[in-house]
């Protein structure tokens, strides 16, 4: 074995870990990560926007504006898919919550 590999001990690894914690590298990593609440708010906002766009395209088609039926159908499908995704995320969160509660 090389000297670099044999020179590594559990104590030196613990010291290096403590130095990283003290230097604040963990907090810098966490500062860059978006908060969970922000991600959920963004998802809800995007779903709401997709539904509003679909509603507007339907109104435009009904009022006689030159809108293609394909665009209306595509916006409706996008809104439907976004809503289904949000529903799946909600269902997974509820399942995780119930599992967490049952463990305690």
C-alpha cells in the first residue's frame, strides 16, 4: 500500500469532518438549496398559470378570435398534466406524513 493510503485514520477523518463543519461549508450548501415550501409554492403557481392560460384560450375560441383548436386542446392538456402532477406530489406527501406519524 502507498503511504497516502496508510496515513489515513479514523481520527484524521473525524478531524477533517469537524474542520468542515466549523468552516460553515454545510450552511453554504444549504443556503443554495431552495426551500421545500418555495418549491411547492412555485408548483402551485405554475399549475394555476397553466389553468388560466387554458381558460383564456377556451374563451378566445368561443368569442371567435382566430385561435386554432389544436392550441386550445394543447393548453388544456398541459393544464391537466400539471394538475395531475401536483396531485401526485400531494399524495406522496400525505403518504410520507402518515408513515412518519406511524413511526413515532
